[in-house]
C-alpha cells in the first residue's frame, strides 16, 4: 500500500507539473517582462565589457546570472523561449542534484528522482521555473554545494568535494547575495565527532566560497552595487512582516510535500495549537501594515477594494499563525534529530534561507521562501507517509491552479 501510494505521489505528480510548465513556456508570449526583462538586459553588459571589473560595476545585481546567459548565447541567440527553456533545464538539473543528495543522505532512495520532480509541484514554483530570473541558477549552484558538502561529510574525508562545495556556494552568492548567510549552517559540524578534521573541512569550504564572491563585493564596496534597484537593510527588523510571510508561506509548501506527517505531528502536539494560534494572532496585530494580498494579479479583478482589504488582513493573520506552526515544527525536529548532522544542517539551512526576506525591505515575493525548496524536498523524503489518493489529487490540483495563475496573470 505504501509503495503504491508513494509511487503515485512521486512518479506522476512532479513529472506532470514539469510537463505542464514546459507547455506553458511554449504557449505564453515570447517577450521578456517583469524582473526577467531587467535581468536579461544585464547580459548586454557582459557582451559589451566582457569579464572585467567594469562589467561587475555596471551589472545591477547578479553578475553570475548575466554570465550564464552570455555564455549560452550561441544556443539561445537571445531568443526568449530558448532562454526560458534554459531556465527550465536548470530546474530539471536541480531536481537531479536533489536526487543525488537523497541518495547520499538516505538509507533507501526508491523513486528518489521522480520524487525530486515534486519541486515543480510546489505552489508558485512556476514563477521560478518559467521566468529567466536569478532563482533557478542560484538554486542549482546552491543545491550542488549542499550535495558536495554532505557527500564530503558522509565519506569522511573528501577535500576536493569540500573545495568544490565552497566554490559553488560562492557562485550562488554572486547570483543572489543573501545566500551569503548559507555559509554559516555548515559551521555546526564543529559540534560533531572529529573536531580537528571538521575544522579543516570548514576552513577549505569558507576560503573557497569567499575566494569566489569577495572580489565582486570588493569592486562593489558592498554586497550590492551602487546602482542596484534592490535594497537590503534592517529597516523592517522590528516589524518582521516579511519574516512571518516567509515562514507562513513555507508552511503551505510543507503541507503539500508531507501532509500526513504534518497532520500526525500536530495531532500529537495538539495542546500547543491554541498557544501557537494566539501568538500568531497577537503578532499579526503588532506588525506594521498588517495585511498582504496573495495572487495580486488576479484578485483585484474579482473583488472591490474594500473586499480586497479584508482578504489581505485575514490572509496575513492566517500567515502569521502558520508561521508559528512551522517554527514550532522545525524546532521540535531540530531537538529530536540534534545528534544527526545531516538533519541539523538541513533544518538550520532552511531556517536561515527563510529568514533572509527580513533583509529585503522593498517587497516580499513567494519565490523568496521557495529558495529553500530543494532542502525541503530532501528533508521531507524520509518523512513521507501514505496519502489518500483523493487528498493527493486535491492538493495537486490546487497547486497546479496556483502555479498557472502565478504565471499567466503576469501577461494579462
């Protein structure tokens, strides 16, 4: 029963989602829009200046993204659909790295590759898989870094893997600078056996990572260039609005990946549910501008301004409650698995990534917490439980609809 359900869950849903996204890429208008247009213009800086400090100074945010698409111009010829298919291909490559990571970290890895394709079934992931923005290459680089680091740890002594892991996290950092914080979770390795050897591995990892990104930051004299339109600051720290949104959205993602495990968990911890709800409601009233409108490309066409205000307020309140649910869940999993470095590393890394939106003062997007999606998949693999096929079909249908809305509304 379990194997049959697992097979249905992993082999079909992710694959169908990936195929749907590829069809959407082919059918929707082949014009650059939104952030995609802004980032793709940066490719021309690489064409004009080459790999020079002038290119890095003029690129407004993500030099690695521009270099990737500059290097692939012989394949894409600057064609929009070709560029988006390359972006889609990087997501497929990320799924393959997730599969390889599961094989390294799990005793059994049946259907692991088909399971990894569930990356495409997470709500709102189509935005990352469709638009040629920075998330897809960043997730690929970061996933490679995680795989190599865990491989080095499990093998006991793999100097080359550690160095390459550092190099790839450096690439991730100069694709999305806030991944700089992801250098820190591996440091917990010092609390496990083999202190001297672990210190050597960590030193190589950090040196390799900073060797890649430090020259870029030196040229910028900051972690973002002067002319960047992206603002990273501590301005919203006291309100934490983006923090609640990040963890609240991620709870939805966990519900889609491991619904039965989460249900059983909170069934066992039901005495804490009223406390978590009360904390969420209280914090929602303490936050500045306590509202957030999901599906902002669709809902304003369906409801009046007054109704939208109510939806945004209720939605943010629910998101705050779910944020506390997720924090409690991750804290409990951390304590339960504190002797297992891999689990501790995954939980801390997810936590760090989910905290990064607090440093982006200009806006919040559902794709920010989605940057922890590869880690979520590895984390949830060993927590899969049999799911009623009707429930799974419902979850899948909802995620497909959300994904389609999240992309299609950009063009209308």
